[in-house]
C-alpha cells in the first residue's frame, strides 16, 4: 500500500506497484471465521473449556442456511480471485516482456 506520490515516483523508475495482500483471499477467513470474529469481539475466556464450549455453542446456533450460503459464496469469491490473479499475471508478463525487449 503506497501513497500517490510514492507510486508516481516508482512509475518514473518503471517499477510496478502490486496490490496489497488481502486477508479476504483466505477461504477460511471469508464467511465462517469472519462471522465468528464478530461474535468473539466482546468475549473473554478463562479456560480452554470455556473456549471449546463457546465454539460448540456458536456452531450449534447457526442454521443450515448459514453454512450453505458460505459455501455458495466461495465460488463467487474464487472467481474474483482468479480474475485478480490473471490481471496481476498479465501485468507482470507485460513488464517482463518489455524489459526483455530493452535487451534484445
């Protein structure tokens, strides 16, 4: 993540600015754990048993539709990730190709 002046300067050097890593890319962080994290924000545990019980109760509180929605959303997220990676790959390829042409 860089500011506009830094990005402009890097472009004058023909350096490419890559997008920042997004933790949303991890499928485990996309639906289940993101929802769990919101519920955990006010929790305080004093033992492993408390944690285990809280997790068991949290999972039991979710209906089948919650898990089905998360699974359906994965394919949409994967499509966005693939499109993003394709874009990054194409930029890297063009940059590499242009640098090779300089030496040719």
